C-alpha cells in the first residue's frame, strides 16, 4: 500500500449569527453552549485540491486495475492530542474542552461557491484601535458566501430541520464520535472522492464539519464548550489533508516460483527510462521447456498494478520434474495504436520444499544490513522530486551475500521532540527479480526532516532497524 496526500485549497470557520470571518486562523474551534451569553456555535467549511490525485490516476500511478482497494480519509490533528493533561481544562479563549460529542462531515448543499476570506479573529477586538487588521467581516461568513452572494440559508442549513435547506436534506458523508475530545478527525470519504474522480459526482464546492444538531441546540449550559483542530494556515507540521491509500505492491515471484503456490509474474515497460502504459492489458500464455502449452495456463488475463507494470497471477500447478524451466509469453501488446511483438520471459519452477527448513535444530533469526540508493543520507530534496529508493538487503557484516526473498517493510515519519509523527505506516517494500524498492513522492509532503525505518520478519521475530535514512524536504521557489 502507498499513500497520496491532498491538501485543502481553502477553509473557514463560520460563527452563528455573525459576520466575522476567520478564514486565515491557524486553528478551527468548533464551539457550542452558553446560548444565554450569545456564544452560539460554529461550523467549519473547506475544499480540497484534488488536481495531483487526479493526475496520478490519469497516468495510472494509482489504479484499481488489480484491486478495488483504494480509500480516502480526511485527517485533521486535534490541538489537544499532544497532552492528556489538557482534558477537561479551559482553552485560552475561556471555553471548556468538549467531551462526548459527535461531529458530522457534510457536503456543502446546492454546489454553492464561496471565498475563504482574510480574517483571523473570532470577534472584533477594537480596544479603541479601529485598524485591527486581524478582524474581517467580509465573505465568507455565516450569511455571505461572497461579497455579493448570500448562502441559500444562513449557516448553510437549518439545524431545526426547517426551511429550504433542512439538516435532513444534507448529504452526510460520515459521522465520528469523540469520547474524550482529544481525538483526531478521521472521516471516511472513500465513496465521495471516488465518485468525484470517476465523474459520477460533479460540481462539488466543498464540505463542512459541525456538531450534530442535538449538540448545537443544547441550551441552559453554564459555559461554552469547544474542540480545536489545525487548519491549512497552521505554521506546524499538522496541516490537514486527505489521505489516499492505494495498493501498488509488487511481489514478483520470478526468482522464487514454487510448486503448489499461487505465484505472480510482472511485465515492466519503459520508454526512455520512464514507465509507460500499454493501450490495453496484455494476455499471457505459459509454455513448458519443450515449447508445449501448459494446460489451463493459456490466455491468462492481466491487470495494471501501477504505471508501466502489468501483473498476472499463475494458479498453482505441479506434475513436472523440478526444477524445470517455463516460458511466459505476453501477447496483444499495443502502444499508441502500434503493435509490439510478443514478449517472452523465463522462470524456473522449484519444488515446494525449496523454502522449507525441516530438521532437529531451530532456526536462528537472521540479522540484516542495508544499502540504499535513490536518496543520500542527510540529503536536501526539493519538494518537486519523485524518488525511487532502492534497498539492498544483505546478511549483516557481509558485503556480498545479497538475499533474494525477504519479508521487508518501511515506514516514514518526522520527529517533534521525542515524538515520532507518522507520515506513512509500515508498508511492504516492492520486490522485483533484480531489486527491492519503494517510491517516495515529495510533491505531497510538507517540508521537514524525515526518517525511514526498516522492518524485517525472520524466524517469527520482527526486527526494526531505526533511522536507516534521514533526509530533508525543502521548498523549491
């Protein structure tokens, strides 16, 4: 599995019955309660820049050709998630930190366009100074979406379930429960985003986050309650984003093709060193060492795993002397309308016992060493690069014993003090006949110092090798 991050193109927090604009505030505070003192409640609106995601899908980097496993999750970091001691305390604005509530993610109704605005403060803090540059009452706000256009309904919808846009008429994308109030936002947007990408959902102008109406309408509360999340204007690493998870894992069995197992083979296509897609998925025929077709392994269908990589799954078969050489012939290849001759590759069928160790002695776990190429240690990388990071896995303390079949994973994170902030969770490293590798796309990563850990499974033991690679992503101006 790999990830792609899409970031907000704009966001704003609108305040009930107020013209205040807070589009530039680095934190969204969702407030409810203390209606008697006119505190009211707030709602957060945002839109996403899906340009890069759509480009990767168009290029075939992200594809569902081999699997339908593609998910989209909205992630926003809670400003109280760092310290449990903040639970049930007051915020700097004097409101109590909220607990035990539900937030909804809804689509902005009627495809209404809107502007972010340039405000910062929630209220006009004049204090005798009329030129408070942090305050703005320009659109968007509770009533206005642009300077000359109002929302169809103030606040986008009615939580009393009345009027032209009642709460029951909203498209609710997801609902999340917050028990303690310090949880991060994790809304499932898979169906919503997939429908936008495939064109069945058009004209969407953004989404909103709010308390459920039952919470917004609570009255006679002794104080106001709030929960805070970082917005796109934060100066921290915790900028909110849409996380897309997709399966582009390559597990090539050409060097380890064993009897009785389901094995996978791949075809890799490049033009001038760059991956390129065929017009259509090719077919595959399997032949034995005499050139005879293998029964049941003719006309096998393939799928596109990622850009320029096609996968075929070979069902388990036996009945041949082992080891034995076979040919996989890839047919029906066309590129930009031009036919390409069939491609013939070879693989060796090994006995099932090749990977087994049976005897009286237990197997000690192997200790590994690693070499890398594609990223240099402590390298400064522009946030316009896409790096293919090769991982050479060897027995530790050797220079030549390279291992061909290792169950290996990588993770990527940044550090905030002693805390490791996850960027990508443990992900299996791609395995081809000639290398282990993974791609790292800096274009959807926030400039910072990054670390890579490697994890290897051996003899039932999990060994983690910390900080194998350290590098920095820097802005390209």
